[in-house]
C-alpha cells in the first residue's frame, strides 16, 4: 500500500478516501459527510506543519474503515466522547477506543480506524508529527525533551487525567467555535505534551514504594474490573458484582486496585464520572441537574462540589467559559 498523506492533509486524507466535501471554517476547514448521514462532519485546524487539531461528530450509515499508511513518526491523542471506534494494526489485537483519553503511536505501516454502522461517534483528536515537536522546541530549554519514540512508553495513567482532559476540552471548543488563534493551538499542544511529561517524570509515590505485590493473575482480573468500569462509568457495577468478576474479597479488591492504579475504587469512579460529566456539559438539552442525576447525584450541589474538586471550576463556569 502506498503512503497516505496525513502530514499535509490531516483528515483531508480521510475526506479523499470517502468523498467528503470540504468548506472553509474560520481559520480551518470542515469536511461534511454525505447529506443522508445524520450530523456527519469533521472540523479541523492546521496551525502549522506537522500539527492538526480536529473535532468530529458523525453517525456512519454503514461501517466505515479509514486506512492509513503514514511514513513519518507521529502520534494521535484522542479524547472519545462517544462511539464504537476500533484501532487495528496487522499482527496485533484490535483495540476498542473506550470513552477515555488515548495515545496512539504511528506504527509506520498500514493501520485502520473502524467506525461502527449507525453508532454515533464524537471525538477530539490532535495529530502531532515529530518535526512539529522538534521545530517548536528548537532553541528553547535544553532540559525539555519530548519525542515520539519516548511516547511509546507512556501509560494511561500519564495522559488519562483531569488536567489533560481539560486541555483537550479547550482545544475541542477552540476548533468547534473556530475562534481560537492558530498559534494558540500550537501552544496548547505543547502544554498537552509537557503536562503528560510531568506525569511521566513525577510518578505518584505508590509506584515507587509499593508494599503489596500483585500477581500476574490478579492484575488480569483488575484489568477486567477497570475495563468494565470504563465501558459505562455512569452505571458502574456494584461491589458484589465487582468481587465476583475479580474473584476477590471486597477488602482485597479495594487494596489491590489502589496498589495497581494509585486510586481507590471510589476515587477512580468519582474522577472518571466527573470527566464524563465535563463531556455531557456540551449537550444543550441537558441541564446541570439532569447531568447530576445521570452521574448518580440526586443533590446538584454535591455534584457541583465534586466537579469543582476534580476540575477546579464549577459546571456553570465550564459552560460559560466555552459559551455552552
């Protein structure tokens, strides 16, 4: 397969594969899917060589597979609001992109993103090429080192955090409103990368001083618990069900989960719920009280307090900041 040209075109390469129409959109462009699709579009900003920031909203009429073969080192940082999206690379298991943040490193051989038929998908993506990073950092602090190769060692705990989520939300609404200066996208991308590097270089103390060993078998069970939570964080299974899934007692499950992930089960569910709440605030038809209820809070004041504790602002302040 010949190389695809995402370096110059971004999602324009996808537009060529599927015959999407292109229109000017503020400082960027917007690609529309065929008229019979429901709300099918991808808005994208191209601030400089090697950087594309996009926000997508689409419901495929049939299963859609976007095939890429990019010959330059690059990465995607994805924030998935909803959808059934699968990342596939030859010789490796398919990866379903759950409703959290994801980092995908270009394997520099063909790979695919598959969007399921009639399943609404909404996501934000930042496509970052190696030369953008190095050109931006050139002549700046010699102590700051970021590159695509090192990003292969990043773990979910480094980039699936509330601070990273907030930056991605700022970039999303910058694209959708089409009113953010292009240079701001460059600065936000570097902020995104440096915040991830901070999380890499300053691991929480539990990773350095773990006192409780977790067997390989128990790790697999804990991965299953986390995967189950991530599938529908607003409707988490009760403790009895999680104990059955993990084949652990409640006390062992709680201790093992904290030792592996650095969060208590309660804190993980609370943090992920508040991240999901941030995404739900984009839905015009939902009041803050509606969102509080969806997140399991009957008292909106307690929901607001939890949201502010995680994100540093109230839900109302978040909506006001993005004109929602």
